[in-house]
């Protein structure tokens, strides 16, 4: 999977149930997910809505006139009953959903829903089915036909980023609702442009996007959302290889299982799931295992790991004998590192064939920039492996022959690699550590070394390489691969190099061959959390004023939704 070292185990990749989706924007979907269900019910069991025969629910979009008539305490009571779990269950097991969310993990409610659906279907379920069916609304009554039914689901929490959260929050405000129905967070990481270095770029972003950050901060405070400033996203790891093409996973969930799963680190699994979007998959999942537990414990979430252990076999793993729509087997021991591109992740080339393929197609051999990190490949494991290669070059008197950038995927990773000396290695290698944000991966890169239209090659460990994505230059040949391969190619400075067999001349003129990279899955000294950028919502934000300048060219409050006419929406209902 784009690594210099591969694993001698078998991994089975599964394309699961065909799914269908409406053409709503992501922002609109997030806004809708944040709306509460107003529930009119006659029967309540164990303190929460059962979805029984006498239970009915409607999703209401109403304006401020109606919301003013609804008691906030009553609405919160309804939300707690229908979006979370019962007070009885909460008292039995009060494990917070995260270190930042006080709301408890809803495993009891999820198990209850799943039991109902399994009783109806009477067959083994895949992990993906368990995740979906445990979050189903009205599990006793809702139609559940695999590959056909449109499922009404109740999310546990909503996470947004600062670019799309702007419209999501503006739409939510126009609903007239007093507070979000589920725990929600806004992560500020997409608006930071890579230009000089981490500190300088972050200061510049704060100045350029001040009104956006003030809006998100005030809106989050008013409506009960938490705000995490500047790159507080979870780190991911691993490499890339294509088998299903950019459309092969469309309308499906990709579920992984098999003996190879346990050979991959938790952050490695996260990267593979991250890359699922590149084959068009709705989402990707791995079963819970000890590697995930190790990561949770290492990041201060042992109670969450313990709760997951208790639900591993029933909720967080597929049933024996479950059926999939398609099975693709991958033998990890036979995988060779690949590099994908240019211009599409569909074009995969084994590293042993890269030189001849590049020459055949006339791709620029000289690499102008090597870029590692971002959300896809910036775990501590990735950083230590890349640093081990950079250190080999330094020990032979060499630096990167290309410009070299490192984008930490989280404040935790940034602080930890700085503490453990990895940032110093990258800087001695000639690299620049950027802000822990999306940066060049999403085109937030103020690139100065080439002119638009100038043909050139860059190699990244990001997740996408479509034309002009990273630097807005349609002539840039962008290749994606693992951080290991990016670093090795940056040492050589050319695509005409195979790090598995070719040698490089050191400063003394003597050739040497790169040893396989070495890395630590988790830091031996634990993670350094770094700067605390978490902004909790106040207990009562009703008096907070949302900060939107009437003269703003970036933000504008929307007109409230029309008052609900008392009738159910039927236009988009699937019968």
C-alpha cells in the first residue's frame, strides 16, 4: 500500500450494500442532521421513545415564531429522549462520547435498536449493517430492504469544518431552533493557506479570516456547539494503491476484514478509510480490534476503549456467516509500493516501473516539491518512518534535493513531533513544517516557485491529485504515494529512482542504499496535546449575539424558513 515494507498477511476488502443518496449539498445535510426531531408520543418506556405502535415522529422545520412558543427545557427533554439514551442507561454506564463531549456513549440504545432489526431480519449482519441499523429511527416499523430502502437515521454527533460550517450554521440559524439536537463540533483547519511556515501562516489566517472565525465562534456559543481552532483533527496514516478505480466504490460501503486487519495500525486503518472516498465509496469501515484500543488508551481514552471492548462482538464486528455483495481479496505480502498519478489517483504505477513509465509518457523527471502530511498521512507512525529516511540522508551529508514540506494533521501530532525531535530532523533535511491544517492538500498553497502553465512534478502523500488541485496550476504533474516514498524520492530528487534497489551518492561520493524505514506506532513517552484550542459552548448561550457584519462580503444571515404548515413532507419520500 505504498510502503517500502509490506506485511505478510492477507487482507480481504469487501464492497458492501449498494446505497443511494439525494443530491443535497454537504452543508445542507449537516444542517439537517443538526435539527431536532419534535416528537409527539403517547407511550414512553424506560425514559426514551420506543418507536412502538403508538409512536409517531415528524421532522419539523419551523421559524422563530413557532420556536419561541416551545420551552427550551421541554425541547431539550425531547432531544435527550430521542437522540441519546435513557436516564436509566446513562446512570448504568456514564462513559463520555469523547474527552470533549460530556454526552454519554449511546451503546445501550444502539444495542436495543440492533436487537429489534436483527429479530426482524433473522440473519447474520455485516459490520456496516450493524452501524446503520443501530442508528435507525423507529426500528420496529421502518422498512429495511437491503439495497432498496432509504433509511431514516439518528446521528450520535455532527462534526463540521470551517469552510462548509459557514453555510451549515447559516442554514441552521434560519430554522429558528434554539439549540443543536446532538453534540456538534466545528474544526477550523481548511482556511489556513500554506505560504511560509506554521506560525507565520497561522497568524496570517487568523487575520484574513477573522470575521469567519468570529461568526463560527459566536454561533457555536449560542447554539451549543464546540469549536476547535486550527487543525484539531484526528491524525491518519499509511499509503495508497488503487484497485477499484475512482468510481468502483460508488454507492457502496467498503468493509475490511480478514487476518491482515490486525497487522495494520489504528492510524493506518484511518488512512485506508480516508482513501475510500477516492474510489467513490460512501464510507469505509474496519472492525474494532486491539490496535484501535491501543490508540484510544494512548490518547487518554481508556474508558472509551473499555466500553468498545464490551460491545466488540455484538456491535463493532461483523457476524460470522454474513453476506457481502462483492468480495475482493488482497494479499498484503505480495503488494509492491505504488505511486499514483499524474492528474488522477486511477493511474497507479509500481515503484519498480516508475522510471520507465515516466520516461515513456514524458512526465517531468525532476521533482520540484515533496509534500507529506495533512489528514491522510500524518500520524506519529508516518512521521517517524519519514524522519528515519531523512535522518539517513543527513547522516550521509545530504539534504532533500526538492523543496520539502511537512503538514501535521493535528495539534497533538505537531506538538509531539516537535518534542521528540522529528521536526528538527525535517528542518535539518531542508524541510518546512507548516501549520497543522489542510494546506496544499486542498489547494491552500501560495506557491511561488512555478508560473501557471509551467510543466513540473510534485510528489505528495495527500489523498487527491486531480488537475490543479494542489496549486491551481493545470500543468503540475501531481503524484500521490506514502510519506515513505515521498521522502525517499525527495532525497533522490527524481522519478528516475527506485528506493527498493537503487543507490544514492553521499556527500563523500560513496554510494549508499536507503535502509527500510523504521517507525513507532505510538510515542513511547505518550502524546503531547500541545496548545489547548478547544472552545466549549456555554451552558446557556441564548443571550449570545451571532457576529455577522451587515456589510460583510463573505457572510449573510438567511431569511428564516417558512412556518411549517402541519403536513408531512412527501416530495422526496421513497415508497
